[in-house]
C-alpha cells in the first residue's frame, strides 16, 4: 500500500468525487426532479453515501493517515490537511454502522411524523419521534465524547471548538443588550412597508436578482441560479457552485435577500482554491463562518442605504408603477423594519437572534435531560413571550415550524447567530482595511470588498479553525460588541432614537 | 458470503444506483452545467464508472453468479436475469484494466484531434488518432472473441447476436431496393418545403412540443423535457426518464421530430417494469430495439397524414401567419421530402440508410484491414457518389462529420437502420392487431398503440434477445420487406408515382 501524500490526495479526490456526485443528485432533487423519481433517488443517494463512508472509514485510510502524521517531508499546509482529515477520520470511526442505519431510519420516520404533525397542528404526533431522536443524539454525544457538556459534542460538529460555556456567555450578552433595544424600537412608530407587498412580476424579479448577483461578481461560468421552494447554495467544486432562489409575487423581499444571501455563500465556495479540490484546505471552515459570508452580503451590504442608492433606481426601473412614489430613504426604512414575529425565517436582523437562542436553550435542555418532551411546547411559548413579548398562536407556528429537528439536526441553529456576529466583526475590519468602502458600495463597486474576503477568508479553506481565523482577520476572538455597535448605529436612527 | 437471489438483486441495485447517478451527472453536464465545471465533472464521472466497474468485475460477483446458475429454486425470469448478468460479467472480465485505461486516454485525445480536424477541414489531423483507435478496436475484437468476422464482436455489444453475415445480406437488399426508388423520386418534381424555414418563435415551438409529448402519454410526473445542443433521452429509473430537445427558429422540423423521436425512446424506458430496477428484465433489450421505438413514433406515427390531421390545426394555431395558407396535405408533403444530402443527421427516411450503410462498410473494411487509413476519405466520397449520386464538398461535411468514431464508437451505426426496419415491422403488426389504428391516430388517441408496445415490447426488458423478441411480436425474424412496403406505400404517392 502506498502511503505518500500523493496517495492521500488521490483518496480525498475520490471521496470528493463521490460526495459531490451526491450533491448533484441532491441539487437535482430540489430543483428539477419529477415527483415519481423520489424513491429511487433516495436509494441512489443512500448508496453513494454508503460507498463514501465505507471508503473513508476503511482501515487503509487510518494506516495512510498515521504514516503521513510522521512524515517529516510534508510542508505546513500539507501537515494541516492531514491533521484535519485525521480528526474527521477519528470522528467517523466513532459511529458504529448500526447507529448510522438506525439514525437514518429514525429521521425518515420523524420527518413524516413532523410533516403530519405540522399540517394537523398536533405536537403529540411528532413528540414520540422527537423523543427517539433526542435519545439517539444523547447516545451520539457519548460516542463522540465531550469534556464539559454533552451538547458540546453536537456543537463541535458544525462549529469546531464551540462549547456551551462560550455560547451561554455570548447569548447572555445578546439577551442583555438586545431585549431592551428591541423594546425601545417597539415603542416607536413603525415605518411604512406595505408597498413591499404589492404585486411584483416573477420574471422581472428574476432578472433583477441576476443583476444583483452579477454586481456581486458571482461567476456565472462557475455556477448558475435556479428556482426551488427553499433557497440554498450547493457546490460540486469551486468551479461549479450553484444557488437557488424563490420568488413571491406579493413579497419582494423574499427574492432579493435570498439572492444576496445565497450569493454570499456562493462567493465563499467560488473563492476556495480550485486546486485544493477534495482537501480540507479546499473546503469551507465551518457553518458559522459560511453564514458570516451570506449574512454580511445580505445585511451589512444588502440592507445598507449605500447599496440601495446604487440599486434602487434599477429596481424602480423594473417596477415603476409600484415604486415611483417611494424614495430610496423610505425603501431603506421599509426593508429594515424591526418587529417581533413567530416565524424564524422571516424575522428581522435583530429579533432573529431570539429565535435562535430559544432553539439553542431548548435543545440543550432536552439533551441534558432538564426538559421533558411533554413540556416542550409550553417551554417554547414561554420563551417567545419572555424574549419577544408575543403569544404563539399554535404549535404549527411555534415548536413545529422548523424542519431541522426532524432531520436530526441538533447543534447548528447557533451557527446562524454566530454567522451574523462574525459578519459584523469582519465587516467592521473590512471598513478599516478598505478606505472608502461605503462610497464604493454606493457606486456598485464591490470588487475590493470581495478581494478582501478572498484574501482574508475564502482562500484558506479549513486551514485555520473558526476562532483562529477570526483572530487572524480581526485581531481578536468573536465579540458581540461589533454586532451591537452595527445594530445601534443602524436601527436607532431608523426609528429616530437618539444613539447616546 | 451470501449467494442468494436476494444478494444478487442487492448487488444489481447498488450497481444501478451508481450507474444512474453517473447518468444524472451526464444529463446535468449536457443541460445545465456551467462551462468551468467541465474538468471536475469529467473526473467525477470517471470515478463513478471506476467504482461501478470494480464492483461488477469483483471475483465475488463471479462466485455469486456461478452459485445462482446452479440454483434450481429460481423461476424462469430469475434464471433469465442471472444468465444475462453472467454474460455481461464474462464480457467485462475480458477487458484488462490497462486496456480500459488506454482506450479511455486514446478516445480523449482522439476527440480533441477530431474536433480540430473538423474545424480546420483537415483529415490528416485526425487520421493518426483514428488509426490508434482502429488498432485498439482490432485488439478488442480479439479480447471479446468471434466466430466468423472480427467486426461481429463489436456489433454484438450493441445488438446481441448480430453478425456481418446477416447485415451484409440485409444491406444488400436495402441497396438493391432503395437505390432505384430514390432515383425514381429524384426524377420527379420536388415538393414545396421552404415554408418550414420561416421564423418560428422559440417559446411557441416549445409549447407545441410539450403538447405532442402529452398526447403521446409521456408521463411528466416520471420525467421532464429540457433543452440541449444535441437531443437525447436518459433515465435514472423507470420513474425518472428525461428527454431533451433543441429548437431552431428557422427550421421547424428540428424541434418537432426530435421531440417525437426522444419521446418514443422515453416511452420505452417509462414502460420498463419499475420493480425490475437494476435487473436485466428492467433494462432495454438493445440499441436497435430502442431505436425502433423512437423511429416508429417519429416516422410511422409522426410523419403520417393521420397524425397531422389531428395536430396540424394546433400547429397552425401557434403559427397562423406562417401556416395559414398551407394545407395539411401540403404540410404532409413538405415534411416528407426525399432528397440526397451530405449530412446524416438531417437526412430523410429513405436516404438515411445509405449514410448508415456507408459507415458500416467502411468500419468493417478498416477493422478487417482491407482499407487503409490514408484511403478512407476517398473511399467515403466514392460511396456517397455511388449510393446517393452526390459529390461530397469537403471532409468536414464528409468523413469528419460524426463525433462517434472519436469516442471509439464502432459497431453501432447499423443499429440506427435496424431500428427503422424493426419499427416498420412492429408497426405493420400493430396495424393488424389494433383495428382502426389509423383512425385513432387521426383523433389523437394513441393509448391503444402505447398499450400494444407496453405489452409486446416494453415490459419484457432484456428477457428476450432482439431476434427472439421480434419473432414473438411479429411471428418472424427481422425482414426488410416491411420497411420497403411502408416506404413505397408512403413515398410513391407523395411524388405522384404509380405504385405498381
């Protein structure tokens, strides 16, 4: 058996070929697959993931990685790649096949039950399946191992090194700062935003979205946009990175900010080094950092006044009747309305984080056993009242709203908030590093910002873990103060509140 | 190791999962893939085909098949499946890995050379690569083995059991009958067809194509149509069978008959038994039989007067300006013009077969060594003069026109003609078996014909070889006389010639 770095690269290329092939099937499934193709497609995807898992967890992989760990001829980047793969190999080996199969079967059943429960607004239909998943996840925490809190094992899968201890501290600060800020805003007169719900033609919306992606310098020779019911980004190499959007003819916001958001994810993937295909140095760091890219484009850039000074005239050109009497300043106010609501995916930039914190706290309580399944809906509603001041009208609009738990996705809601906070911190740094950034955005010149992201974040792939990367880019670890400053600077003036 | 029929089915399902996954990637490559994704896609496809080949040719597969060959508990269909897989396994094992890799490398180079040669109209650029391919194919004939003629080994890959001896007899008859028929037509006044080259809006053409596919009962819940530069059909199971078309705004014919042609292929794939996924009984018999389905729908149905009596008013509805003064009878004449030409893919129903015979005769001569590479272009041009009476203006429009040879595709052009002849024979039988078939077509009622095809051909998959199937369906082996009768009945009246 060959134990060279070349053999390692060949193995990782082969694994990526299989995994990216599965991604193509997944993309097609969401975008173009005819309905009756679903069952066989699920089977095909399961076969590919089985082949990939088997290949990666083979003893020969372990032998190869051990040999390379002792190979003094490797350069620093090569060593980092091998180390990262070894970490991931070690994790993969912790899962017995029976566990993987049981998890797969349970999530299939749980998804069906969740779908039914939500449609019939009946939590009791989902509860026993969610309980099974929690039990399996508890077991998974043991398999993976942890030092302080079992939930740390789940967090680490999505955000390397993240712990409950860090998150608790962070989220305590978030609550301390954002609860009064949101209350302060709620006491003000709400800004006008009804005009965003006039009728906006599908094709024109689509064309405008393409304009925005081009302006962001999303490379259409290395990607494409299609329509799907839930917008997403997927990639099959750094040279084939695809986005999807959805278009709602009575809500202009959906298309615009899903385009910019997914465009931000896609720029990250397109900015990975193509030659590092399959290697950790050719893959995104973490979900949190990934989300920082989408959120920065969506919010710091895409909901700024400067951005719309450039793009609003174009939008008015597409929709003169609907927008001719609305000034860019009023448009800017409308797209930045802050208002507590029930549904996470349509929440504004500030209240969004309460949706996340609630999910994080409940997941953690379920995993550590301090919350019983039967008490979950009441706990959910109590927290919505406490943090957002609203009464959840039904479980369908409450505890049953997200698909994630039914897929066994515990431990990654937090990365959405982390992404926003990283975004604010990175953008603050970019503002320091790029003189005249706002003026550039106002002219639609986004290449310096993109170049800054490429240099500081994209090109490194998994070379550094999220904490290290954040320190390298901004000189300090993740701090909520950057987001808070951004939020106050932006939203207080929008509601005519003095920013003392 | 388990040697049950269940284990056999599991293996064949897994193989199909991999092969159909590759087909999804292939479909995407032709239809939606952004340009820069090409290199990694080629690598991903090659990895999947490698995994599939390795799995199929493993010694364990041989052991399993041997055990099942002796298993008396299998029913007739199960035995037929095992036998067919064993045949295919035996063939696969004949290829040494080095040969497969050398062939793959050579075809890659040959394709580049062919592309360059065609663009520069310079056969000498392609000749050395074509020679390499011929040498490899000669070697392949030896690897596969044959009884009479080396080329038989190549034919057998696409049309089980077909031999040069059979084809020579068949094609001699074709030439004997069709050369004078085409000459007779050429002496007549040509029918008017210039109006097919007016401007026809893309979207309207697309909509009409969808109408036609629906009328054929192509199931859009188990498939979809997209646009690609070369129309094709592909399938990922009997429940996900996709077609593509191309639309030329100044040639109405391209979209219409590519839609019907690919629709015919797709109905075959959708008619395979979904439960037989992965098994020989769930796969199409042969290229010739596959082509019989596309050609029958395209020609016997789709170029008949009855068909257009139903559909021409709809077409006129889409294009009133272009077609209002053209009667259905004149339209029928225009779409059935017979005229010798240089390019195979745009040839009419009759002269098409000379294009095929020329390629067959030249391939055979190259493989048996009776024709030297340097003499190929002259031999090509000589045959075009002899069979079609035309002077080939350039190698680009002559010997360099097809992509097939550069891909190493030797031995399957013949299946295109076989398909036409099978189509005529099957359709003649369908006319006997379905009373009032023509009247049904005239009303757009195509379900009895489809049902007849489902029952007699589609549902059997590879259960019978092409010869056996033809005998079962029509009571006799393939005979050219059915095509000839069809051709005379159709084309002589179209040109006002007495059919004595």
